[in-house]
C-alpha cells in the first residue's frame, strides 16, 4: 500500500476548512477585543452574516457551539410555567426536548421516525388545539438523518400566533438550503461556525425577528452568559458582553468575504449538486438511501448493505483512504453512514470519496461494479455543467 494517506473530512461537522480564512487568523492572534480595530472587524462580520443569512434581522455571534445558542433560545424566550412545542425526527430534535427538560419546561412533542421529516400537519394541529405555546422548536435539517423539514409551512402557521416564536436550528441548513427568514416567519435562526462557513468549531450565531425581541423582553427563565438582549446592545457597538473568540471571528470574517464573493446562491447550489450526485451514486452502487423523502442538501445518509455494520464501512474508508465519514447516531449507529456536502467541498472531492467507497465495499465482501458510483457523480456534474 502507498506510504502516504491524506486524511479528508466528509463529516457534517467539523467540515473542511477554508485556508484563506485560517491564514488570516495567524496574523491576528494579538488583536485585543476592546480596540477600534476589532470593533471594525466585528461590525463588518455581523453585516456579512446578514448577507449569509439573507436577512435584515439582527444577527448575533456567541462564543460557543450551536448548542449554546439553542439553550439560549429557550432561556431567553420562555418563562417558568410556559409550554413549548417541539418537532423531532432525530438526535438533534431530541436535543430540544433535553433542553426543555433541563429547565423544567413542559415540551409537547410531535415525533416522526428517524429518516422521515417532522409531520408539519400535526405540528399545526397541536398549535391550534393544545396551545398556548411560547415557542416552537424544530430543525431546518436533521443532521443525524440527513432529512430536511418543511420550516416554510410551519413558519407560515406560527405567524398566526403573535405570542409564539418559531426557533429553527439551521446549523446545517444555512448555506445548504434557501431559507426566506422574514417571508416565512422564522423568528430565531441558529447557525454554527464548523458547518457551511468552513471554519473551526467554537462560534454560534443567531438571527432574531422583532417578534422574537418582543417575546425575549417578557421572558423570566434565568440566564447570564447567553443574555440575548445584553449581547444585542453590545454587538450594536461592535463589542461583545464578554470576551469573544477573537481569532475565530476574524476567521469568520474572511470566510464570509469568500462566500459573498462566491455568491450565497452558488454556495447553496454547490451543496445541492453534491447531494444530488451522492444520492445517484449510492443508488448506482445498489445502496439504499435512508431519507426516502425530503432528503437534505447538507448531507446524504446511506444504509449499509444487509448484514453489514456501517461502522465497518466507516473504518475501512478511514484506514484505507483517510476518508472520514460519519456513522449513524443513536439507534441508527451501525445501520447508516453519512457523507456531508457542506464546508469546503467540491465535485472532485466527491469523485474521490465514491471511488474509495467502491473499493471499501469490495474489500468488505460486497459485490460492486467498479466505477458505477463515480460515473453517476460525473453524470450529475455534466447535467449541471456549463
């Protein structure tokens, strides 16, 4: 075997890094956050985030993973004794339930099986019959199953409830799908740095509608670090309430400049092409897609062949080719593996990983026609190529 094996990430977070963004951080390690120089960078970055989100709403940055902003969206919106509605169809939908439980907030859940989208019709029925709810929580993309939820229809329904906010975990939805935040009534939309913006983990961000700010002003759950109103006041001046992750914000600034130059619509189209090509390639190899309906652009979940543990595929890809793909989570561990399409990926990366997958499956005893998956990727590319 060759002596050099280059590791390549194909996971839905962390994702491959934009080198231009990383290079800028090397010259910025000594920037102090209470200086005019950093305030300028912070203000520029917040404006660039509005472009990335495609919104005129406020967008704030937090030094945390996306889960920090998820927790803050509960503690800043809800008061003791109030109820929330949660749509769940995977591990990250279940995280909303865990957060509500941690703060002793009653959560009414609408649960769909793994691999299917949340039943929005049932969510609307719960809103009408089981309310009132202070907030509704859902994923734009359920990363654990690679399924996209219909947040547009849900948002249009929640618009009819002036005392209810719709909170969307779009941590893998941003940069991979079109989210019309104001038009659809998405009151809080959460993102994370280790996804489509192509920088390391450590930052969360969220957009807020005026409706959300009105409800935040009434909320009574305790919070300190994740105080959205305090951060709004500080970030309007180019500062943060507490010490920010300066190098990550500088890296984010560079990545967002790259995205603006590329074009947000082209970033989303890239993820859509990689997802379409991956689904076609998996099926060409005789593999079953886990998300039978509403597949996401952020990642593709593929079922392991009958009788094979998906962990064996994950291990074979990594040890033989340095290709790091994600196993299933929770009850899906060992049953599916997931290829991501967000971050610094291009079509040539997909040629490589499906060539590697063909050989990995062959070595694991699966009957494979070499080249069939790669050919499907090539054909998908040619359908869209100028």
